[in-house]
C-alpha cells in the first residue's frame, strides 16, 4: 500500500515557480536558435570516437560538430577545402 509521507525530491515542484520560469526563459533567450536538423549516418566506431572526443573536450557532440561545420562551411569560410 502506498503511504504519503515527506515530499520526495524526485519531481518536486520548484519553490518559486515564476522565478524558475524566468530563469529558463533567460537561458533560452541567450542560446542561439538552431532551426534545422541534419541527420548523418556514421559507423558505430566513428560515432564512438566522436562521443569520446566531445567528452574529453568537455562539450556536447552537437556543440563540437556545429563548430566543425561552421569552420568548414560558415560565412567566414573562403571556400578552401570545401568540395563541390
């Protein structure tokens, strides 16, 4: 039988919900908006190497790949190395 006791910290509501919502909004307002998703098929071995490298650098895989793509194909890129 379930017994209601002290509130569990799991899924606990924030004490000041308005402040919590504003904090979340402030975070998303400063984050860049990515509006397109890109799917690339890679081998499991390559995926593992990518994940390990991102972990060692202390960043997410998405952050690391966005940086790599921006270096190669960003507006500042002069086209060097870009294959047609």
